[in-house]
């Protein structure tokens, strides 16, 4: 008498059945993933490069050209870079949309404006008063930057002043808010390396 055929999966516990179902579906899932990779332009290595590479060589050269001649027309930039005018405009638009280029406003010199003293102030803030202190600092024009940091203190600020006497006045205004526990100020003697971002853009454009 011919034996009755049994489905081995019917005798498996529920958890094992789920594992078996997932195993059987694995080839189909792989095929779907492969199709998705093709649809977005390549294999995992290509996808990774697309995600992690912020800019390419042309972007970096365009940024350097803009940094050296901020008022250069798009046509002049295109000639210097050896690409079409439309390519330069499209790159500029994308760099702005992605936040790489944040604006085309003038770079100002605090020293030329009469603020030749630069200082860095660490501020220790009482618990729960950070927002109040930051709002207070935002209203002081001589506070150019403020960063929340780890380590001693809660904020590190860059200040400018016309003189050392004026710096003392700026610090007094900084302290004129509830919530500051302690400050520590260091006066800059000289600028050894000015703020620079073009070398960073060139580094970001290099593969690997």
C-alpha cells in the first residue's frame, strides 16, 4: 500500500515553521534587493559612495574658485573650470540646497571694523538656565560664536572688543544674567591660522 505523503513542515513547532518560511523566502528577498540596488544606480559599494561623498572634485574646484573670487560671474567660473555654464549653475544650486554653500554674503574683518581684541570665554551655567543665558548672549553683538562643549564649562564663546578696557565691558555684559556660575577668559595674542574651509572641501572631495 502506497504510503501517505507528509509535509515535514506541518510537524514543526510554530517558531521552526516561521524560520523555514523565512529561509524559503530568502532567495526572493535577495532578488528584490538586487533589483532595488540596480534601480538606484549600482551595487552596495556605489550606494555607499553616493551616501558618504559630500562633494566631488569639480565641486571642490568650484568652491575654491568662489573663495578666491567671490564676485566672479557664473560664465567666468565656467571658463576657469573648463565646463559648461549650465553645469556650474547646477552645481551651485545643488551645493546650496544641500547646505554646503550657506551664502554669498561678504566676509567681514572684525579688526578692520575696529574690533582688534579677540578673546575666548568659558562659561559655567547653573542647571536649567542654558536657554536663558544663550538668549542673553545672542543680544550682545561682540559675542561672535557660542558652542556647547564637554569638559569644564558649558559654553565656549568667541568675543571681540575694541580694546582691553572694552573687553572688560563686554565680559560684564556677558555676566549680567541670572544663571552664570563662573567664567574664564583667555585673550588671543595673535592669529596663527585664520578660519579656513576650502582645504576641508578639497579633502572631502578626495576618494576614500
